[in-house]
C-alpha cells in the first residue's frame, strides 16, 4: 500500500473514537497495522540490499530467510549493521560474520522469538548448544566459537 493510499484509508475511517462503532475502529486499526507492516517489510528489503551490496549472495539469502520468517529480527539485524557501518565503518568481512552469527541465533529458535523477547538464558541455551565434548573436539575449537559469539551477543 502506497503512502497516499494509507492516508486515504486513514481519512476514510477518520472518526471520533467516542462516537464510532467497535467494528469500524477494528477495521481502521487493522488496515493501519497491515499498511505499516507492508511498509516496514519494503524498508527492510531495501536495507537488506544496502547492507549486502558488496557481500556474497549467500548473505542476502540468509537475511531474506530471516525476513520471511521473522521480519522484526531482520529489521533489527539491518538496523544494527547500518548503525555499525555509520558509526565505526566496519569491514565487509565483519558485516558478513555478524549477519551470519546473529541470523543463526534467530534460526536456533526457529525464528519464533524476536531478539527483544530473548533473555539471557535463551542466549546461553544457544551458546551451550555449540559446546562439544573433548572426544568430539580434542582441540577445543568449540570454546573459541562460544567465546566469539558470546562477545558478539
């Protein structure tokens, strides 16, 4: 829905909340919520394109998968990467790593939890899933992975 259409819908259903029937209010709120979601997804898609411009196509696919399953998490990832780009001018390889690792966190919870809803215990649960026994990982590389991701989160 274009911005113009959104305002037409708003003006069509512009009403005094005291004198309006509940069904009209619900229709109005639903249409505004849907239009905002559609606009948010379009903006997030644009941000994914901006963030992944110089990265391998796989990274764009990862972010689009997050967008498809949990648009809020995709928006958070893009906002975070754009902020880091603007504030400290991170390298492309750093962007790639951060996008992959943060997306893995969302995927671990099957994209059902937003980053806002995740608790310290949720993140520790994810990090502990990365641990491997000494027999499987005699060089203890999983400890390095755990530490690196813990610092990122």
